[in-house]
């Protein structure tokens, strides 16, 4: 499955609190202009930022949703400040703070092809 590109990598799921990252933020980004070059710049920035756990390009009220972990609100604020300063194409950032994580994982259900 690796050779076919189905398995992209392997991860270990750790307890974020026990490694000093107790807070999870759901961040919605509204993009000013959806130009391919500016979206590619944003994607590169997100790829390099370890605190950004997931980034999803969507339709609807926001253009991109992020799952971000941080040790405290000040650390999260610093991340979002850098995000906006280094990506001027971002029009608006809206944040929700996670009160509790019920499920965390990257499991993808796949059809069983042994039939």
C-alpha cells in the first residue's frame, strides 16, 4: 500500500496535555482573494507551522479551517499574529477554543476489497 501511495505516513497519537500543549483551537480563515499563488504561499506557511495540526480548504462561511494546539492563549495569539503578518491575503480570523476533545485520530475507513 505504501508503493501505491495509499499509506502516506505513520503517526503516534500522544496526549497533548502531557507534552505541554493542553489547548486546542479551531480557527476559521477568510481569504481576501483565492489566487493560486497566494493559496500556495499560505499552504507552505501552514505546512511549516508545527502547532497547526490540520488545515482544511472548504466551501461555506470560511475558506480554511485549522486545528491548532498551543501551550497557552499567548502562544496561540503569537501563532495567529505571525499567520496574519506573513499572509496578507487573510481577511479575517475567527477562533473557537475547544473545551474538550472527544475524539482524535486520522483513521480513514476504507472499503474491504477482499470480496
